[in-house]
């Protein structure tokens, strides 16, 4: 092969510790926009990020990986509890990994437009549900909506709250099930001490619920949230649950892997009026409305699970949901009885995203699944080694209203940078034996929207 990358394309006991001490992103803009002499307000503009922080989980079965879009100037990595430094994660000149000895690690990186990101990977023990987990280290939570959770019947979820500041933080938690909103005990004003991690099994709040949706609302402080989900019921496995989009009338759940079996659409309607939902499939050739997914009713204040029918096809795809009332949605994908993954609804990709490869455990080459809900689009895919040396590159074309997948295979690659041109939604799918995990693509913190202001008259 030449420098052109080969892309084959068509079109934790204890992973309970994998209950992620999640990430927190603190974005510091290069400069604030000065007030205009004009009395008229202007639209927000993008400014360059000079500093970002995130927290990742740590355990004996987890490897933490840190990287960036471009080299930063310096970084500090502090292990919780105790805040001991982890030198392996502080080299901003390359891709680095570490088996962190603690409950979590907080990484703070500086560098204009460097776009620092963190990931983790692990394989759960059989007693912990088994299965592969690959996740990203997300930012400080304001309102996180999470679906596919459980608190009994061999389906258990654990919420991990991480306080990245030196002052106390607090959250409120709301839970819904198929029969309505649940009166969860002690779910309001949950306090997390400074620079600490707090884990809460959902059966401590509401026991015996097979399927739950949760809303985490940050009341004060710098706090992040993630859920680890495990089951040994009808099927087994473990998977981190990331936040999906907040309730809305229109959204796209991307990153559904190939295979017509084991797809379950999960929805929550937190409102007071029944929601009527229509679902279209963004498939390999076009966008279409499959039979069995029209006019789905989700009762007021309830959750609903719907099996995605065979009429949706077996290609890699995305689901486009339109509702007359605001809802949140996620899809559980279980192609076998030995593991499963979650696909969340995320916004269109607004900047370069990183797909990790070198994460401490030997994985098959990840599959990049990209959807263009509207007009045709392209994504540039660039492979890098652990020294941030560029390897091979390619461009993936996505026709209007379709989904395309590509296998990311480049010898020596530690990670890939995916840069969108046009409106695309994507995910990376990982496989190790019978294990499967999915990672929704979100932009690295290179720039951030800054509000334009005007003087008060």
C-alpha cells in the first residue's frame, strides 16, 4: 500500500467500576467578544478554546486513553481520590494510555485549539455481565437524559457523578418507567463532595424496574455524569450509557450496526400529553418509512420500547424520529445474546472528531457509520500513530438521505480524526470476539460558541 489508507467501504467482579467517573469539560475561550457600540444584538460566534478538562473512569480492567486534534502546550492528570499525578497522561505531544490506579482521573490540558479528548475501554468479567465497553469522557452536565437503564430483574445500572471542582456540587434525578414517573427516594439535592466520585445504583432510588429513563439535572457546581449498564437477563453484557439529546420533536439516532435482529427503540415522553412518533430509516440507498414504525404512541410521562421490525432492513442505518410532543430516544443494539450496545441521538457533527484505536485492549478495526439526513456530504478521515505522525487518509462520501459505513484499517494507527463537510451524524462501532460497543461521534473542543453582547442602555 502507499500512503493512502485502506478503507473497505459499502456505499468490571468488576465492571461495576466501569461506572464511569465521567468527564467534565471546562472550556476557556481565547477571548470574550467585546460589547458592540451598536445597540443591536448579534449572533453567537466561534472562538478558539485554549483550555479543556475532562475526567475518565479508572479500574483494574480499564485503560484510559488521552489525545488531541493537535499538540497542546501542557497538561496535568490527577487521580481521584488523592489527586496524585499520572505522568503517563500528561505528554501532550502524542497519544497516550494508562491503567490508572484509582476511581477516576481528571485531565486538564492547555493549548490553543488543541482539542483534547479522553476515552476508556475495558472488558467486563462474566460475573459483571461480560462484554466490551468503549466510551468517551464527556463534559460537565447541565441536563443529561439517559435511556435503557434498569434497577432489578438482572438488569442493573449505576450512575457515576464526578465533581471536578474544589466546592460541593449537587444534582436532582428524575426517573420514568412504562407506567409513569417514579417516586424515587432521595433523588433530589444529591451532594457530591469536592474533587470526588460518587456512585449510585439505581435500585437504591427505585428498585425492581426492568426499564428506566433518567434525567440528571445539575443544581450547582462542576459535575459530570455517566451510567454503566449491565444485564444477564434475556441477553447479557455491559455498556456505558451516554447522554442522548434532550426531549425534542425531531432527532436522529445514528450508528445502528448491520443486522436486522436485536434492535430496540427506547423513548421517554416526560410531558403531560401523549406523543405520536413517526420513524423513518436513513438506509444504505435512501430514506424510507418502514411498516410498523408509524404513529407510535408514547403515553404522557412514560417510557416505551418498540422492537425495530425487519421492514427497516439489515443495513447499517440511522433512525429519524418526528414527534408532535418532545421526546428523547436511544436504540439498544444486541446482535447476539452475549453483548449489546447503545446508539444515542446526537447533533450533527460541527467539527473534527476523534475515533480511538489504541485503547489498551486489542480490538477489531472500528467501523465508522456516517449518515447524511439531508443533503449529500463528505468526511475526511486521517489516521495518526501514537506520535501524532499522519499516516494514510481518505474521503468518505455520503449520498443525500443515506448511511454509509467504512472499516478503519491502517497499520500502526493509534487514532483517526474525522472532519465533516456538510451535515452528518456518526458513530464508531467496536468488536472484540462476541463483545460489541458503540461510540457516538462528538466534536473535539477546538472552538466554542461565544455569545455576542451589547451594552445595556
